[in-house]
């Protein structure tokens, strides 16, 4: 149609016009408008569906469910509204919210009672869903209350951390005063030690097979870090034996977690 034509309808009905768009100059096959928010610009009724409801579609009017203004509304036993893109980078259905206030409107919203409000499915290597930004979940995922589970896990981690901290807590020893402990000794089983922190000293005896014995004697380092003793609890098996001592200061580098002296060898 080269020109434009108008068909005037009664005021109570919508107006239908087939004409050229004045802003773009492009021909519009069908243009409908209404100047009342209570009317609908375009409405189409199809046949009765198996559900007993009528197949319907309407543009620019109030939806008959929530009675809110809707650009597009459709009723069907299958897809109420369907969008399909033929481009690899296109968007089948787009929903956006241009509001800038604090009303927290929705770009896309799905509601249901017993069904699935929003479903995404991938038929190949693509993603069924992707969120770019923060995600908030009020409810459960696969029946699991993630918020409660995370709160419970954080509480357990805190308790475990507090327990480890309390277990490893010990007085800070100035290594300039009490350096790494050192043992000296010979086959007479008389040992001297320096560099221990004052207090209890633990002695460990190991044989060549890796079997070890803790010496049960009560060894105590002096205020200057000195210790001297004759080891009596050497096992009655063949040597050599290896002797080391610790004042149980922590050493995170050692597998035992303790700071040990050098090792002294006893041949018999």
C-alpha cells in the first residue's frame, strides 16, 4: 500500500490503522492504539483448547490475571509466550527492568504453586543457567537449606579453630635467651644439654629399626637452660641408639611440631 488509510471505529472500541510510521517512514502492516488504560490495543481469541480455556493473546493492555498493565499477554495449554532467535548471539526472550530506584523490580519473574517457576535446560555442552553478579537464595536447593548449613559449618570451623589455638597456646620463649637446644654425650650414658627453656625436658631414645622409647626420668632444665643426666632406661637390646631431647617448644617445620635438639649416638 503506497499511502495510508484509517478506519474509524466507535469511541468505545480500539482504533486500527494501516499507515507509514511518521518517525521512520517505514510501512506498518497493522497499528492499533487506545487512549484508555482500561482498554486493550490488540486482542486475539483462538479456538477452545483441551483444557477448556480459550487460546488468547493481547497487546498493550491490562492482563486478565493480575489486572496489571502488560505489553504482551498470552494464554495457552503449551507456551503462553514464546520467543525464538535464529542467531548464535541472539536472545530468544528478553526481560529487563529500567527502574533506577530502590523498588527492586524484576527483569524476569516466574511464579508457581506446585510446578517449576523458572527452568533452564541445556541440550549439549552449554549451560542451563548462568548468573553474572551476586545471587541470593531464600529457601532450599535440592531440599537442602544452604543458609542453615553454611551457618552450621561456620560455627563448627570456629570451634575447631578455637580448639587448635587453645591446644597450641604456650608461653613465648625468647630464642636469644634460649636458642635451639644442644646435647653432648658419650657411651658412658652421661649427657649434658644447653639451650633448653627452663622446666621439663623430654628425652627420646630410638634404635636403628625406628623403635623408640621415651626416657621416664624426670629431667628439668635450669633457669639458664642447662640439663645434665645419666640415662638409665637404655633398652636391653643391641645398639646403636640415638638420643634427642625437646623442651616441647613448637616448631612448625618439624613433622612432630616440636623443637628438638641434635641427635647423639650411643653405640652400646
